[in-house]
């Protein structure tokens, strides 16, 4: 089940919420600002998860160019 994160500040992410084990869909321009590098959100998520001692999976949805994220393990 994919849910959409709403109301997340553009300059930071609610990692505790995003890393709750659910699959979250983040829409560019609504939930995050696309960085200068492709998939900058993926790098930020992987680093945030690593600091917390677990792993996440990040992917891209084909239909809306959004990104999904889920804590694993």
C-alpha cells in the first residue's frame, strides 16, 4: 500500500515517519525538491537510515516520476 506524505517541509524530511516500515510515495515538487544530482533524495534517505542503524529501499515510480521509500530489515 502506497501512501503520500503531505505537509513535509521542503528543506527537511520527517525520517521517523518515513522510516516506520510502510511504503511511502513522495511526489517531486510537493514532498521534496529535486536536487542537482539525479535521485538526491535516495542518497539522503540512505544516509539517514545508516545513521539510525538500519536500511531502506528507495525506488522510482514509472507513472508519476515520484519516489517510493521503505524501511527494511
